C-alpha cells in the first residue's frame, strides 16, 4: 500500500484527528512563540483542508467511504453494530468542504484581526476544537457520536462568542448561546435514547434499516419531532432564532464566520436524520414534514428581513440577514421533501422533477450563504478593526480610506441579494423556479425577501461607506494584508461560483442532492460489506 | 481567600493524601471497576480544592502557577490523542488497541471472573491521560475562580 492510499484510507479519521491534535498542541507552541502559534494554526487547518479535498475526489469518483475506529472492520452481530463508524458520502463531503473553507478563512483572518488581544492560545485552541466538532458532525455515521460533536461545537463556540469578556453584551450572548445549545443537545440526546431503546443501535445506517423493518412506531414519531425541534433551534430557524443575531453579532468576526459553519452543520444533521435515518418510513401516510419545513422557512425568511430593517448595529443586522438566508435552505429542502415524503403513489420524484431541483438549489444555497454572509461578516469585522465602531449611525464615508473593503462589501451585498453574476443568483433562481411549481406564494415570499435584503444592505453601504468624510475617521487606514487576503479568497470563490454555477452544480451539488434523496447508498455497506 | 483555622488546616492535611490515593485508585482501575479517568481526576481535583479552601489561595498560588496547570492539561490531552495516533501507526486504525494480547504492559488477556489490573491494552493508559487532564483542568478552574473572588474582596 503506497502512502497516498494509506492516507486516503485514514482520511476520515485524520480530518478530525489533526485539528484535535493541533488544538492541544497550541498552548505548548504558544509558549515558544506567539507568531509561530498563529502560523501553526493556519498550517493545521491547511493540512485538514488537504485531507477533505483528497476525500472529496475519492468519494465523487467511487461512492461513500466508511471508516471504523479502533479496528479494520466493524463487527456486525445479529442486530447490533459494534464500534464507531464514520460514513462519508457526497452530502457529508459537500458540507465538510464548506466547513473547511470557512475555517481556513477564519484562521487566516484571525492572524491580524485578533493580534492585539490577550489569551490567544485559548482562542486558537477553541477555534480548532470548533473546527473539529463541526467536521465531526458532518462526517460521523453514529448517532451518539453526532451528539458528542454537537456538544464539542456548542461549548467551543459559546466560549468564543463570549471571547471579548470585557463587553457585557458578548458575555450575555455567550450565555444565551450555551443555554439554547444545551437544551437543544439534551433534546437530541433524548431522541437518540428513544431510538437506541427500540433498535439497540446507534449506527445511523443500522437505525434506518431497523426503522424500515419495524415501520413507524409512535416512539419514532416522538424522536423525529425532538430531532427536528432541537436541530432547527440549533440551525437558527424561526421562531427559535433569537440566539442567532446575538451570538453572530457579539462574537469576533472570524468566529461569526465559523458560527455559520456550525449552524449549517446542525441543519445538515436535520436533513440527514429526516432523509437518511427516517428515509425508509418518511413517505408513510399522514406525515407532512416537508410542509413544516416549508412553513418554518417562510417564517424565518420574513422575520429575518423584517428584523434586519430596523437594526442599527452593523453585525447584528448581518446576523438577521443570516437568519433570512437560512430560511431559503429550509424552504427549498422542505419543498423537495413534500414530494419525497408523499404517500400518493402518483406524485414521485419522476412525476415532479422540480423536487430534485429544489433540493439542489437548497444545498447550493448552503455553500452560497456561507460565502456571502461570511464575506459580509468579515467586512463588518474589518470596519470594526479600523474604527472600533459597529453602530451604523456613527459610521460613514469609509470608502475614501478603505477602498478594497468597500469593493468586497459591494460583492457580498450583490451576492447575498441574489443579483447576477454572483453565486447567490444561481442558487436563488433554482429556488424560485422550483418552489413556484409547488405553490406560487412560496417563490413570491422568497423574491420579496431578496428584494428587502438588497434594500437593507444598500442602506448599510450608504451609511457605512458612502457619504461625506467624517472628521473622526480621517486617520482610518485600510486593514492589514492578511485580512484582505481572507476576504479576497471568499470574494474570488463567490465570483467563480457566480460565473460557472453549472460546473459546481453538476460536480458537487447534484451528487450531494442525490445522496440526500437516495439513502440506499448510505445503507449499502450494511448489506454489501466493505 | 484567606486560610482557615488551624483545626481545618490539620484535618485538610490528613484528608488530602487519602482523597488523592482514592482518586488515583479510581483512575488506575478505570478499566476494571466503575469510574475511570474523569471520575478519578475529579476526586483528586476535589482534594486539591480542599487544600485551596483550607490554606487560602495565596498559599496555593505560591506553590503552583495556573499556566503550569494548563500545560499539564494540554499534556494529558496530547497523551490521549497521541495514543490514538499510535493505534493508527501500529494497529492499522485510529484508536486501535495495539497493546492488547502482547507481552507489554497491560497486554494480558483478562480471565473471566478475575480482575487483573495488567489487562486492557491502551485503555488504562488513556485513562491516565484523561485523569491528568481532568486533575489539571478542574484544579485550574477552581484556582482561577478563587483568585477572581479574591480580587473582588480586596
């Protein structure tokens, strides 16, 4: 076995292990050199990114990968699967690519952005732990393991949200986040216990198979409701979004970026559980999970944009924009789910081809939202770095001194409101087209939200960057190069995705959508072996 | 926090070694009896907290530094993940128990009904690593909180 094959075999484990190792090495390296530690964190995330892309090329060519911890093969005895498994399919790796891009940009951005802070060894340790948790949630094939990584992500991100402890609001936001996360995680744990009690299994594929055999018992329904409620709460869907603008708004900008990844990991968990774990029974009669998601999505979009209009704090406003964007994903995937989870044999994916389009659009929007909202957060962070101010009423005329930041903001603004030729347009068009066929009102609300997003961010552009030069910001300089580089990386990806959406959709998003809808690939190893 | 009376200090001094030995026992027998690295570590850390309460934080601060504790904590975590990586190198899978069924330490196969401490492969070693991390981590938390309240009183 040559070295590349060996690395590839162990890639799912190493993707988690390397940032974990890096997290615990950080305090030790911090003692030797502060600068060395910052570069070390960048290198660790870079190596992890290499493993993620290595896995991506393998999975897109040859189908799902499984990795057994502690042994070379899982032991399947009667009905139980012994050992923890990582199962990585096209959807998991799609999410992992988003996560690792966000993490890489965040760690590069932190280099200059956090420079003047103290306690940075803890900052980098937590940042790497958060990356570990986020990737773990995306790659794991084990229910309890999912819960553990959910907790790792929650605890690390709550501490990071409250990183600027001298600001009372940051501490409050962190506290709110940890309370919400703990409640959500306990719901998840309870639901896992309900499934474990019935099927004696924690492996997702095994539970899916057992569910298919046993049908859809009352307890399974309770577990499903708990999963959806808890993960929608962690995923920031209205009316359980109240923690999100606080946490996004008060965290350092690099952490807001990573929080997007953590939120989307929870949404991924929601989709994975509904489509894969409950995949065998979701189409049984009297279930309208799809419509619930659609409804949640609509409320989320409307509340997000309406609340964003009245905000006067730069980062909090973007936080509400992020809430609205999350609504699009729930709307689109929910639209697909109304067709997938339909008891009527005449309505299937073949007779209603828009369902597949909706899911593709929804998943494509996951990556686009991460990039667009992420870029806006980085710009807000850059403005804060330069002026120490986040209030929209006090800022003004910054375009004179910060021309690159202004350009990046304009790119983010156009992309987030879905204007061509940026990436937001590609995914939002898919969402409008497909949701229209389910019900025209859905796409009307979606378009209305986009228009409002454009209006909101044009207002921000005007009040922060345009207008007369203010005397107190005369000495403001452009932010350091590493921060510009981080923003440029995201802006570059936004433009590439916007110009060639078809390449991304066929190579990355469609395999992910197929993996989501069709759970037989995920269950294959149970029957087919390794 | 100031130290307490001589009676409390004396009792704490007598109690501390017993608590510590019990905690270390729980860590060492983690693979045989209920408990393990975390539980044993919490017991040892509670013994250390007892000392801190009885003798006062300034006395403890003169003996241990908080950043030394966080370094120990990192070492514990590194030991744990290092063992997992060793499993990858020597056993063919991450976290693989490469020590079991060898003539090395903890390598013996357990016999039914007999609690032999020399079994378990890498499990006891991982318990030691977790124990170290929990002792250092929990004591650092207690110390930091005690120092913070100390400052408020001044």
